[in-house]
């Protein structure tokens, strides 16, 4: 697995790391089912949908409320 420092212009098309994104936004790992579903999604907007789902989760608010 290659390390990345930002999700900006350096991100290549198709780079999808549900584990990293989930930890960054929730502080929790994704379930095995969430990981499998995310990696199986080959659509062009898979990354956008992953982020939208993570930001819409109640866990996102829980993590932010600690700060």
C-alpha cells in the first residue's frame, strides 16, 4: 500500500482507500461489508459516494464533538 499525504491533485483516478478515509473522518475502521462494497464499486463517482456516506454518518458528528 502506498502512502499518500493528501487527497488533492496527487490522488490518482481509482485510488480508493475506505480504511484510511473512515479513520480520517470517523476514527473508526469500516466494517468488512463496507470495505468489500466500496472496493467492488467500480463507478466513476465511487470515491465521492464514499465520502458523502461517511460525512452523513452520525459517527462523523461524534468525532467532531470531542474537539
